[in-house]
C-alpha cells in the first residue's frame, strides 16, 4: 500500500513538473512572441502540459483570425475535442467553422447544425469526414438519422449498417476502457436504429430479430423493451406486448419509466377487448403520473431562473431527492446514463482539477492569472450547461406525460363507448365466461423462453415476459 | 264641383265612424270544447309499399378517436443525437 502511495506521489510530481514546464513555455511565448501564430503556439504548449481547458480560448482566438490549419494544429484540435467535447470551438460561429474541413471540426459543426434542424447542411458537412477516420462512425449515425427523418429508408439503413460495422472495429482496436464503452454505445445505437427502420417499414419480425443482438447487460437494453413491445403489438401478439411493458415495473428497472409504455399496455388490453383491464391501466396513469407531474412542474417553476439548483440536486443525497419528488431521483438516475451528461460532468471535474493544478504553480504572473480567470469562467459555463440539461430533461418528461394524457383520454372515451355497447347488448362480464390466463394463449418462437410468473421479477427473465390472456374479441363477435 | 267633393269627404267620414262603433260592440268567442275523432280520419293517397307504416333504422354514428400509433421513431432518434454531445 505504501509503495502504491509512493508511486502515485512520484507520478503526480512528474505530472506537475511537466505541467509547470509547459506553462513556463507558454508564458515565454505569451511575453515574447508577436507573430500571427502566437495563440496557436500558446495553445500547443498548454495542451502539451495537459491544460486542455486553458488552451480553448487561445485556439478559438487563433481560428477567429486564420483559416489555415496545419497538421500540428489539427492534432491539437482533435485532442481538445476528445478531452473537452464540443467546447473546443465553442466561441466560433457556424459560418466561421464552415471554412475548416478537418474531421474534428466537421463533427462538431455537423452536430450543431443537426440540433438546429438544418439537416441538409449538416449532412453535407458530416459527409466530408473520411470513411477511415475514427469520427466517421458517429458521422454515419447522424447522417443515417437525417436520411431516416427524410424517409429515405434504404440510405438510412445503409448508413446505420456502416456505423455499426465501423464502431465495432473501433471498439475492438481501442485499448482505452472509456473509449471502448463509447464505441460500444455507438454500435448498439446503430443496431437499434436498423431495427427501428424495419419497424417503420412494417417488417416487425425482422426488427425483433435485430433487437436480440443487444445484450441484456447493455445500457441500451432497457430502452429497447418499449420498441419491442410496439413490434409485438403490431404483430398482434398483445400478450407479449403487455409482458414487455410490465417489465418496467420490476425493481431493477425502477428508474426507467416511460408514460408511453403505460399507453401501450392499455392499448394492448384494449386490443384483446379486455375493457376493464384497459380502464384500470388508464385510471392508474391518471392517479399515479398526473399529481407527480404537477408537483414536478411546481419545482421546475420555482427554480427556473436558478443556475445551480438542479446541479445541486444531482449532488444531493438520494434521500433529499426522494423526499422532494420520487420522480426526481429516477430522472437523475436516467440522466446520469446519458453520454452528453457524463461528458459534461467529467469536463466539469477535469476543469476543476486543472484549476487546482494552475493554483499550485509556483511563479504566479499576469499570464497565469489570466488562465485562472478564463478557467473559472469555463467552470461556471459548464455548471450552467449541466444545470440546464437536467432542467430540460425534467421539462421533457412533463411534456411526455401531457402528450400521453391526451392519448389516454381518447382511449378512455373509446373504452366507455365499448362498455356502453356491451350494456346495450346486455352483455356483462358474468355472462361472458373467460379464462383469465393460460399457457395456451402464449405464442413464442424457438428463441423465446417460457417462465412462470410467481409474484417476483427475476433478472434473467426480464424482457421475456408474456401474458397468457385470452382475447375477448372473438366472444364478442360471435354474440 | 266643390260641393261634390265636400259631400264625398263627409260621406267617407260617416262610414268610417259607423264601422268603428260596430267593432266596439263585437264579442269574439272561441270554441270551448272540440272532439276530433282520430279513428274516422282517413289519409288519401296511394300505397307504394306493402305492409304497415315503417321507419328505417338509422345506424348508430361511430366516432373514431385517434388512438396512439407508432409510425416512426423520429422523437427518440433526435433526442439520442442531442444526448450524444
């Protein structure tokens, strides 16, 4: 243990020394160099010393005045993109960024244009990234999404296929654990997209086969349950659709809650002509989601102007979040699993560490003070960005509930109408004798298991549940 | 000529005042009781369809409410990209 501490201390000492040397170099350039490349050189020295966030303003200042990017600068920008994400060229507008065609800038610009719904331009910019470059997998994913939105399904499927193949290769070739996980995430996203294209093309059975490629331990797995439930719903396997949406009720998937899953469950019961069961789901939706969404809205309204409230909530103890609103805890857990959030969070941590390193430098001067001030601003900006992100996630969730309340309302009216028809035809539940569930009503293929549900969820069974309810529709028709 | 005109005017006024006096004395009386024998009523016309009087059964109006459909994954796909970087 002592040895480990000594090795760690030596390692951090070397790091500080290297950082100090680079900061000294940067200071000398800052003082003596008056050339056009001054900011570029300072940024390079800072990147060498691992002061990535401190280098951002200098890179931005250089690119603001120059359109030429040499090999060294290209490599520096790529390092910055990997270490700081989209912040590398944060201060440059789209018009300026269009002048550069290096892959790292093309990826940032393409993503920015996509988020602004300028799909045509985004596709054009992202297509500039060479097929052999490590960013091309991500570029294929975004371009595939653009084609998907345009309903060019064949092109979209091809781009998703390229993305899955490239990210698989990158994952296998990468030695960094974090990068491996990132490429795996991209690969699985692209596989899921291929399945979604199949669903959109009404090839449901083929889609279900693709979904089976996703491992149950994957980050993406809980999200595909809803997709699979829709595919089964359209295949008229309503029992499996109910089983899949029911999986979200298991304690292991407690933090994953999708109002849409509730609507789909009710729709599946409706399609089995089980009006009462469907009504129970609808009523539960209104009783459970609505009051909690209202109180969430209140929390959002009270703190909408705060730049730190939601970030503080993230750092708060689980109990505090639970007491405030049970959804907050689940929403934070779900948010934590998003890549953007994790990148921003690690950027915040890294920039704070960088500030500490700067403060440890011995010879303080005008240059180091400037770096510290810039870094403090950057930390403030990232904090605000994360705070806004959590706020946006909560807002999207409330919107989802409202959207699906409308679907549930329509379904409820439809259910009342069906029940009224039953009353007019003097039918009642007692008259229609039906079995509540049987193994005979389950359809399954060779890859699907059969488990009995004995009142508790088992991790290995999750995602394979199917109800065995008998449809009432045939009985109603025959009367 | 003037004499004829004067006599016409006088004759007109005397007729009008006589009518007004008649209307003052008039008493309006409404029927207090009337029996309508529906059984003896007849409808004249041609029978164009056999059988009794029939009413066509009107089919019940079916309201089709739009239930949730999943035709695409645009919302999820866009959000995934937004959450990437």
